[in-house]
């Protein structure tokens, strides 16, 4: 099996004993807000990385569309009800599941772009040109 899109999976393991793990589930990404504090660490190969150590301020149980980036949003409404019905990683981890969530790198909010275009219809756009 191979993913056909460039979508690295994020895997979260709940902080429970191995025998308490409820299983492995696919999830959508939830929202957790932290007091931003990072600790500089070094992995066994000598690579530096940063670990989020800040205090949890808020967990959003069911993030709405405004928290979700849809970079490929179309002008027509698309049925995403199956996605909204899926548990978030935050919800599943709270229930002791290991979560697997495919991520995307493009952080452009398609819904936000669509809304801004409706507010400023006369604002110019530069069209992409891809050679044939």
C-alpha cells in the first residue's frame, strides 16, 4: 500500500499503560491551545529538536470549519459530513486510542480565501501559469 498524496501521518500515543490502549483509529486533527513554551532537546543522532512543554490552555472538542484548512476548497459546497462525523485525535486520545491522522503542508485556508474573494470581488488576482 502507498498513499497517492503527499500526506505524512501523525501518530499520537496516549499516556497510558500498554494494556490500557483501546486500539488504533483514524482521526481528523483536533485543536489544542498551549501556553507556548518549547524545550530544546537533542535526539540520539545528535539532531536538535524542540519539544512543546507549555501548559495546556484549551482543548476544542469539535473544531468547526474555521479551524480546518481546506486548501483545495472548491467554489461549490463539497459534502464533508463524513469528516465532521469522525472523532478528532484529541477526543480519541482522551479515550486511550492511538491515533493516525494524515497531515498536509499547505496551510492556506480555502474557506477563508473564498470568503475574502466575496468581500472584495474587484480585488485583483494573479493567475498561475503552468506551461503545457
